[in-house]
């Protein structure tokens, strides 16, 4: 009898019996019960910590006082700005180039006069999107002059032109490298991820340390803040180029440079223009915030008015900021949407004719000596607005029957929510906070994510600002809770009602184009100063993004699944809670992450209106020249931003696992 060897499949089956079969089953069991296991491990760690470490805040023995070395470093930089080769032959030239560029653009705008600038804006909008947007743009710039803010508007516009040009160039080069090189993409991706979650305030302190207070620091901070979206979208467009087109171009013998110029870049035009749009909007927001370090323009008017609680003056400068944001957003968005449109469908004048008309209007203004906005055409809204605020203070702040006043609401929110939350977080032992952070990060991420979050949180304690950071964290958590409650409700309602969705769309568009600084104006008018107004501003700023992401996620549920549940007799509420919300889980997690990041950005700026904590330390350090205090607070803000992002951002692996489940 002939004995034959078992087939390979049989040998593999036999090999997997015994101990080998336990491993896949154990791995599956661990994955399936991941949540309870992490919760149990966290509970055990808390119990051991209570026994071995006891309670109390961050121990002083684990803190490092950086004030002395930071002051020595600051003194060295200030003392060597005029003598060290690094400043003489590099940083000094960069600073001078920025100043000259901004001044040149500003002088060109002044030479064009108010009529020339307005005509140029209107003609560009007409060329890109038609007569309606052109009229909106002309009216918007007219309102800037009418409010007496023409010169500050030109100052902000000049800074914007230079900053956007530099950020688009820098971001485009980085995106080009990441789009063409897998290695560079892997290196840049975590860097860009981190840069995009940092609050804008965190960018001000390093540039102030090197360049001091003034326009160069403001422009360079704006460039660094606005470059990441351009880099990411450029890389996305280049890496997403149609493979069939690229293969066809390669088959024709095109070189790498020819493939880039004739195929990759043209195919990525839409992403490139979207990157320009995002860079412009982020640059405008940062240019306004950079008024704290001497950027001038509209942001400086808002900052000075908020510092003196002059709501009328702040609103007079804030309205032009909003109008400028709307015009820039609509024009660049329309340019992106027109990519690929048939030439016959393009509207407006040709570029040469538009330039000629602008030059003619500017020449007419110079000949008639009407370059500056006429003083007789201005309207002072500060006084009536302040009278309205005084009336609100007298009638709406407190004493309103049944509902109470706005100051009462702010006081109750502070007493019943913010104070207990802050005191509770500061009462928790430091190791309990770290264990909680690790557990939350592990629930939706990986060990690497958890390690990053824990190390970032621990770095806050090492910096010696543990209690102020927990104060800031309490404001963030309260604002996120309110934002998610309102945002999810509005998002679900907008997804299930087409009429409500259409009504909310223009409102969300306007709110998403407004810079962060502007949100502080109405809350100061309504609630005064304090932590509650800072939380209210953060809620209003983050709400549009949460509403939109939630609505898209609920609306994007597979229609066949909805039809199947309907055929089984499910009611509307059953479909919502058992079908739509579970299937929209990735979008809801993204809404949480974006809500946290956006809320933190405004809570930090809330230090300008009495928010206190890390935001106050950062503002104090910038305003008083105490860079040691400011830099420590800025570093803690960065660490807190990293922690919150890692705790709320699921990795791709976990997101896919959630979908598969």
C-alpha cells in the first residue's frame, strides 16, 4: 500500500489545531472585549494609584522651573539682535523683506485709491463668478469705508496679500514634496496633523521671541499657521491624480517633469484652489489675532476696543473683518468651482480689460484728488451701539422676569457648571488624570496614540501649570458638551428636513467664514467679561462645523438600509436611533474631534475677555513682554491641544473596525 503525504491544506489545518488555534481566537476575543478590558485595567490602575501614590495635584518634585533659562534665552536674543550673524545675515534680512513687501503692497493700495481698490475687487469677482458676487463685493468694501475703517482695511489687506502669497508658496512646495514622495508624505503627515490642531495663539509666542513685536512677527506667524492646509490639499491632489491618465502620459515617453507639469498639476487644480481658499481664510483669522503682537489694521482696532470693553468700537472694526472674510471666501470658492467649466460659460471681463478699467478708475481718483475715503461718507456706529449695550446692561443683564438676564445666565453657568467642573478636575490626583487620558485614548486609538496623549498631558505638569491647564480644560469640556448637544440636534434636524437644511446653510456659511476674534464681540455685549462669555464664544464658533459634519453623516446613510428598516415597520425615531446614528458613528466621532479642537482655539483667546487660565497667561506674557510666562503657557496650550486631539481622534484602523462591526 502506498502512503501519500497529506495535502498542504490539510497540513495547515493540522498545524492550526492545538495552541496555534488559540492565538487567533484570543486576538478576536481581545478585540471584541476591548472596551471592558481597558475599563477594567483603568480601574485597577486607579486602585493601585490610590494605594501607592495617594492624592493631590501635580507634585512639585516633578516640575521644572523654566522661567530662568527662558529669561536668559530671551535676554540673549534681545541683546544679540543687532550683532549676531544669525540675525545680521539671515533673520534680519527676512524681517526687512517682510516689512518692505507689506509696505509696498500697502502703498500700491493707497495709490489706487478707494475707487480703484473697490473697482478691482468688483471686476475680479465679476470675472470669477458673475454680477451678483461683484455687487456683493463692492457693497462690502463700501461698508468698510462707510464705517470709517478704510485705512485699517487696507492695512489688513496688505498684510494678507504678503502672508497668503508666502503661505501658498511654502505650503505648495511642501505639498509637492509630499505628493511626489511617499517617504516625505509619511514624515510630513504627523507634522501637519499636529500643526492643524494647535490653537492660533500658540504660533505667536515663538515668532515674538525671535522677531519681537511688529509686522514681521505677525506675518511669519500667519504664514506658519496658514501653510498646512495648502500643503495637505496639494499633496492630496497630486497623490489622487487619475492613474489611467498618468499611465497614458508615461506611455508617451514624458519625463517626470513633463508628467508633473502637463498631467499631475492640471488634474489637481481644484484641490490647489481649495488649498488657496483655506489658506486665505486661516490667514485672515490669524492676521486679526496677530494684532496682539503688533499686526495693526482691523485686528488692532478690535483688540484695543475689547481691552477697554468698548463694544461699539469693536463692532465697527469687526463688521469689516466679517465682510472681508465673506468676500475672500466667496471669490476663491467660486474660482475653484469654475475649474473645468467650458470657456463660453465664464462670466465677466477679460483680465487685460479688467486691469485697464481698474487703472482708469484709479487715475480718475488721483486726478480728482479723491484717493482717501471721504470723511463725510462715514457713519459712527460706536456711540449708538454702546447706548444699546448700556440699555441691555440696565434691562437685560439681570432682573428679567421668569427667565432672568444674560448676566444671571452667565453667573449660574459659572457657579453650577464651570466652578464644580474646574474644582473637580483640580481635586483629582494627577495620576488619575493621566490614567483617564490613557484609557480614553486607547478606547478609540492605539498604544502609540495613548502614549502621545499621556506624555503631552504629563508635560503640562512638568511645566508647572497643572492647575491653570485643568481650568482651561474645564472650560473646554463645558463648551464641548453644549456644542455637541446643540450641534447634533441641529445636524440631525437638518439632515431629516430639507427645508431646515436649506435655511441653515447660508447661516453656517457666514459663521464659518468669521475669524475667531470676532466672536468675542457679541458675547461681551451680552454677558460682560468672565469665563462664561469665553465658553459662549467657543460654542458659537465650533457649532457650525459640528452641525455640518453631523448632517452629512446622517444624510449619507445608505438609502437601501433606510428602505429595509422602513419595510420592517420601523418608525422615524427607531430609524434614527437604531440605523442612522449607529451608521453615522465615524462622522459623529469626527464632529467630536473638530468640536474639541475649535473650542480650545477660542477658549484660549477668551483670556482677552476674562477667561483666565492658560489664555490669560499667554496674553499677559505677550502684552507685558514676559516671554517666560507666555512661552510656558503657549507650550502648555500646545500639549493640551495634542492631548485632546489624540483622545478624540480615532485612528483609521479603529474607524474601519467600527464600520465593520
